[in-house]
């Protein structure tokens, strides 16, 4: 076994190793510095990230496991992001959180790290940071909450907020009943229970090979999560001994496996930007088109909201992630490794499926072709994405006049104006919501429908935006339009009344005006304004350096890895 990384701080009898040891002695065992591995528990628990608030309890089980295996557990609170709380959008801070995590892992005397995350951006940020420092690492996904019910019917976090609020606007649900549902929405600790971004990224962390096999999707209140957290602590000690790092585990095959799983699970479109960003930290070649090439032919097997009916608790009860992966085993890269040192497919075994309504067999899928479709055309030369499984089939081929909004505030101000010239055939366009324009690429793309159309019974329309959509949302929504309007993309030149053509089967997104006319059109003045950089702080750095959605919306100076070495002493 190689000398431990932590020994660079602690070994020897010189003044500096004295200093590093002496201040750490408080309560550690006498042999703590005699070669035992020091394992950080990078913990995103925070009262302001309610989905992760239980992670301190999980951390205690991880620490017990580390102790049991002979390691020294060290709690390391890291930047946390509460999706429902943080303004203007948690995505603005994902790269900052990843940078802070990376730097603190590198700066401290640790040999491996256990990453505790849950809420949407936390697992991506942890994986991005861990990939760039490339220390041995393993994830414990915090797990989904239990299913709440309202009026005897299960409530899907997020998805039912959108649905119920549209019912209020349509006049079919009273405001008082809507308020009453609020107390039933969040039943327990854990993250959102739909197949939203948190569920998707927790499951994909396992498909990537970065968790103890079998842990992902375990509900947060389930005692089996703590048992698995304990086992993960023991595994982290083994990782420190073997030196198995993210760069050892994560290959192109791991990411393609994640794309297959994303399709079969009906996972969140946000996984596209997160997986691209993680791959970018490792230098693994992965492109937006890989999502279409690899995922488009994969059947949708899981009947979970927002694409279907059930919730994460049901998926776990029905057999969980391994039961889904076993159905598409032949599509998975057999060589893609996990943190155990063995390939993912070797861990699948022959899982039983206990509810075929929730997990469908390959020969009777929910939809034969799922995944993410990547569209191109004169409206999105760099690409745009749509999740056909969450869209209305009759709108996947559509031609309609644009109704353009220059900000989400513009949507709120004008959408319900009875004089707004809009019909069910109109295409709602929202721009200025990309990484640079908002800034931070918020989840506003699933803009609400005009109240007068809701009252007529319309429940979906084609919507196009350069922002993102909550993984819990649904509808015929074209997202991540690249380049974004505020960075000079053609979306910024569209005018209300232009005819928009969406053709998902042929992967096209166009505005029906001659290219020459589009080229000489000026962008809307609001888009030029949106690109004015903020004066200072992270927002300034972010706007100056963030890339577009098609490459993961990471900051250019954070791409790649700097390794785990620090050459200079602190004293
Ligand atoms: Fe945290 Fe949905 S708000 S996972």
C-alpha cells in the first residue's frame, strides 16, 4: 500500500506535523496518526436544504462504519443548496458549491471522502468537486421522502404543485383547498418523491458506479438507508486502501449506462446538464447528442410521476433500481466499474419485480422509445432538448405562431391578460433564461398556460425556452435552447407571430423565416440588456465564464481536474 495522503500532513517529528496533529487530537484515538485512513464525510445537511436535513443522522452511521473498518471519520460540512429556497436559482450556485467542495477536499488531510447529498444540485455538485480533486470517493444518496396523500390521493412533490395550481387557475379547485394540500405535500424527511432531479441523480450516481450497489432509491426514513450508510463507511476505508478514484471508476461506458438508465427510468432533463458537467471534470468525452443516440431507443419502464403515476416509495417496493437495470442489462456496458472494483452488471443479479404496474417488463413498456430527444434547427443551432415521455403525443409535431415573453416576470404580467392573442395552437416562447441571461438557467421553462385556455380545457401547449425545467414538471416543453438568447442565439430574434415548427420525430426546431432574414434581424433589446454582466461577486465570475447548456453549463476555469496534491505548507 502506498503512503497515505494524510501522512503528508501528519507523519514525522518536525514542527509542522506537530501542529497538524496537535490541533486534531481532541478525542481522537491515540493511534489516529499511525497510518489509519482519514475519511471526510462531505455533508450537505442544512436546515435551509430541507431535503437534506436528515443527513446528519446518515453521517453518524457512515462514521460508525468508518470506525468499524479502522478509519478516522471527519465531518466536513460543505455548501448546500435547497432547491425550493435559494434565489434566483440553485443552479447559479452549483458550480460554486462544486468548486468549494473540490478545494476543501484538496486542502485538507484526508485519504478518501463519503459524499452525502440529496436535493437536486447537491449530488451533482459533490460529484463534480470529487471528480476534479480525484480522491477516492463514494456517494450516499439521502433518499426520497414517503408518499403523502391529500383527499385520499397520493401527492407527488412538485408535479402535483404544478397540477393543483393550474386547477386553481382553471377554476376547478378553490384557493382554500389548494392551501390545505400544502400540509400534505411533504410527508417525511427526504427529497422529492417524484422522478424529479433529486431522484434521478441519486439513482444515476449508483448507475455511474459511485455508490454502494443497491442503496439508491432507499427512502430517507427507511432503516435500511442507515444500514447501507454504515456499509458505505466501511467501503470508504477500502477505497482509501486501494486508491480507487473517480477517474478509475467513471468511464465513457459509465456515462452511457447512466443515459440508458435515464431513459428507462423516465428521469429528469436536468440530468443532461449534470452528467455533461461531471464528465467535463474528468475529461470523459460525452456530448449532448449521446443522450439521443444512446437513449432514444430505450423503452420507458418505470411508471413514475411526472411521466406516469407512481412515486419513489413505489419504485423501491416494486424492486428498485436493480430490477429496472436488469430489464435493460443487454444495453449496459459490461465493463463499466463501480466503487467496489467490480462492474455494475455483476451487482445486478436476478432481481425480482414485485409490482409490474410500477416496473414494466421490457416487452410491455410504458413507452417503446423514451429518453431525451436532441433537436436542432435554425432556432437551436447548438441543440435543444425535449423529454417526449412527459409531453403530449399530439404536440410532438406542431406548427404554430409564437407568443414571445422576454422574462418570467413578463410571463406573470401578461399571460392572463384576456386580450393576449393566444390560442391552443400558439407556441409560448420564454427567453433570457439561459446560464448567462438569467443568470443561472432557472427552472422556469414549463411556464403556466394562459388562464383563458385552461378554462377552455387546454392542459398542454408547446413551450420553448433557453432555461431548464423542474424534473418534476411535465408538458411539451423544449428546453436548454443553445445558444441562449442573451448570448446572441436566434431565440432572441424571434417575434410574436413568427411561425414555429416543432418536429420531434425528425429532431427539428425551426422558425419559418428565411435564414437570410433571421441573420440580419436585430435581437430584442431586452436580450442585449440581459447580457450585461453583474458588477461583482460570484455572479460576475459566473456570467463571465459559464458555458452553454450543451456542454453542461460549467464554468470554463473549472473544467478538468487539478488532482489531490498541494505542494506548499501552511506554516
Ligand atoms: Fe429538494 Fe425537490 S426540493 S429534491
